[in-house]
């Protein structure tokens, strides 16, 4: 009988010791998890080709010029990349107009009234644009910009290269599915749009 009580007492001590170890381990794991979670809030990890890489977290002011220039580039590529297809032109222009104010709409209407879009369609002319550089003044708001670009106009008989220089202001807006970067171009002006060269095909 005494041996049985001794075994029960031994088992109870073992169980108590095991419970204390388990609680201590749980407490340590919880504390470490909270510590690492609080210190890792500025870290983002990206999985690229099976390798985990840490992405750098930047302040908004650090990447704002990059996003602003991307917005300007997107607008110009949509507005001045055209194919001899009325639906294609309508689609590009309508997407571009979500990125700019009335000044871009007026410019588009001027092009339409001058017969520019219909001459592209009737002449089977394709037009593309490449952005050469964008100057952006981030010291004043709204941000003033100038954009230098090169247009390539492909006709059935020739290829014309044109210089395009625009300027305007850029203000921040809310993001939406039609304006993902959250900027709006205002007071858009075409300062220069002259032929550089034409070569026969």
C-alpha cells in the first residue's frame, strides 16, 4: 500500500514538473513571437523563384516622384498611341481621360474636330510614342511637369518621327480602378509637336 502511494506521489511530481515545463515553454514562445512580430512590422518578404528576399520599406515621399512619372507616362502612352481603328482610339482616349482634367478632353476634341482621328483611320496610319524624359518639380504643389517624347507615325508609304513636348500640373487624388496611381493631370499643354524626319518605306 505504501509503495502504491509512493508511486502516486512520484507520478504527481512528474506530472507537475512536466506541466511547469510546458507552461514555461509556451510563455517563452509567446514572448518571442510578440517580440519578433513587433520588430518585423517594417519588413516585407517576397518569394521569387523559390528564394525568399526581403523588400525594402520606403517612405511615401521617397517613391512619390516615381509613381508621378509613371502616371504621366501612362497618360501620354494612352493618349498618343493610336491605331487605325475607331474602337481602339476611343478606348485609349477614354482611359487617358480618367488620368487628366478638362484640358486633355479639350485637346482630344480639338483633334477630333480637326479630323485627326478620322485621317488616321482612313489612311491606315499607326502612331506610337516613346517617352524620352520627364522633368517633375516636387517642391511646389500641384507638381509641375514637362514631358519630352518621340512620336512614330507609320503610314503605308512613309514613317515620320515627331518631337512632342508637353507640360502641365499634377495633383494627387484618390485611387480608383480607372486611376490606379491616384494622380490627375491638370492644365495640359502641347508646347511643341514638330517633324524630326520622314523616311520612305
